[in-house]
């Protein structure tokens, strides 16, 4: 028997699958294209971020350059514009718009006056869209889109308010003890960074309680037997600051000082005729304790070493250019604690800040302008007749600079031997100029927005 079986298998028509392959290719192509576009976008964003980061870094560097430029000005390393010829740089000069900026600067006067050191820095680019937006270029042929520049502003954080009412504008004797410096750095593509710092005088702690100050005790004070020798706490500067004591001593030594004052031949030789008392408010920290004095001497010694102004004798200081002149005051440190006395000679002996660790000798006709600190052996002797003038202040303390911590002050000594009409007088202007020889100290730097 022959049996025939019929298959149920159906025949597939290939024409029904023609669109499937095309759809698959399109889907794969879209995925590849999307991945490619994502890669291109990512690369483009990476390049843009890299470029922007570079511009930001350049703007930050420009802001730092602005701070450095101001420090160079404050340290006397940059000459002023011809319109400010003869102007001496200092905190008041830097913070006062009329002396900070060159003559003719729109911001030198008026209600919008701003101290920006245009008289000392090269503001050679002005933004066409803002008449007040002057910048100091750091790149040749400066252009905002491609170049680097900065601008700065100086102010006194202790003297705020409307410019016309600030003390620096209304009081010709006012000198800031610190200044705020703000620097805006400009990089390519509109990048901007802002830094600010507080700057103070390195010698800002040297307060002046008297024309002659003796810390510690017992005090040995001999003001001389001449009827024309004078000691004055009335300010010799013009315009004058408030008076200080002619003689100031540590608490408990006032009676000894008063006895020396009363022993003068003429009751008008010492003005004011009552001794002052050293306190934390009117006296430098190194007058408060021997430990403070030792720390202060170490700091000043390091500064003098760095400046090449540390000497073991007066003769060495003279050989190195002397103790300064009226037009060029200097900081001088004579470390003669274990040696012979420093005799600073006749006539004009110096100008600026003089620190002596051993004995100091002057003469009746010795002139000095500034601050004299005799910290160590603490003995000052003024001998011989003459009409010399020491203007500024003399501070004396007796202690061992190398002594153990806790070791206190000994007895300081000031004596004058000889006739003549010499004068020791307080002078706030020369004290300030002496402090300026120490340069500036940066208290802090930060970024602001």
C-alpha cells in the first residue's frame, strides 16, 4: 500500500522582509551618530573648560601682580609720576586720593575720589565703555579679550564713610596704621579675579609714651645742671600731634622721675613737668616686660640682618654709609651688648631708627632725627656742652637680651653731663619716618567677590 503524506510547512515570501534590514541599519546608524555627536560635544566642552580655566588662572595671576605692585610702591621701589615729584611714599600718601593719584586724575578729587596709585603705577589702558575703568596692562598691546591687566584700590579700614568726611581728608596730621589693598585681575575672555590684603607697618607696635622713656627700675635719671637744657613732650612736628610726657617711666618710678624734674634749675625746662606712666595703651609691648623686649629684639635683629644693617660697632655702621640722613633715613641695629659703648659723635649723627643693645653715648651738640632704642644694657649718657637737638623719641630698658625667660627688667639710666642748650623733644613726624624705614608687613590675603 502506498501512503502519501502532505507537509504543513509554509513557504515564506522573501518580499515581506525587505524593510527590516533597512530599519536595522538606520537604528545602528543613529546610535553611532549619537555616540559620535556626544564625543564631539564632550571634546568641545573639554576644550572650552580648559581655555576658561587658563583664562581664570591668568586673571588670578594678574590680581597677584597688582598686590605685588602695591608692595613695591609702599617699599619705595617705584618713583612717582612727574606731577608728584618730591612726594614721599607712606601709608597716608597711598591712602589719600590726592597723593596716591597723579595730578589730573579724575579720581584724585571730588565725591568719587578713590586712591588707586595712578601716580605710581602705569595705568595706560582705559576701557572705552567706562571712563573710570583704567587698568595696568601686563601684556604688550593689551586688549581685554586676549590680554592680562589689573587695577588696584587703597583704603583705610579704620577710616570709612563718605570720602569727604573721612579723617584722612579732614585731619592733615592723620596717618593710617594699616591699609586695605584690593586688586582686580583681568584675564582673557572676560575672566576676573579679585584679591585683597591688609598691610601694616612692620614697626606699628612702637608706641611713644614720652620724649624720653625708661622702662623698669630702679630708674637712674639725671637731667643735667644747665639752666638752658630742655626736654619737651610737645610735638615739634608741623602740624603738631597731641603732646606726650617729656619723661615717662614704669609704674612705681614716678616719684624718682619727678624728683629729677624738680631738681632742674628752671621750672620750664621740662614740659610737661609731670612724668608720664608707661601703660599698655600708650607704650609698645617691648616696654611691658623683658620677655617681650627680648622677642622684639630678635625680630628686629632678623630684619636688620636681612637688610644688611646689623653691626657690632658704630664704626662699622659709619663705614657702611652711616646712620641715615634727613633725606634718606635708615634702620640701624648696633649689637654691642658685650662690647664698648656706641658713641654716635658730634653734629648730625643720623636719621631714622637706631637700636643699640649696649651703652649709648651722645654729645651736647649731637643731632638725631627719629627713634633711638637702647634695649639691653639700657644706659644713655649725653656729655659735653652744645646746642644739639634730638627730635623724635628715646626709649631705654635694661635687661639681658639672652637672659632666661621670666627674667625681668633692671634699672635703666639716662644722664647728661655738661652745659649748653641742647634739646630732647618729641617729634611725631620723625617717629613716623623712622617707622617707615622698617617697611611693611602683610597681615593677610584673601579672595573676595
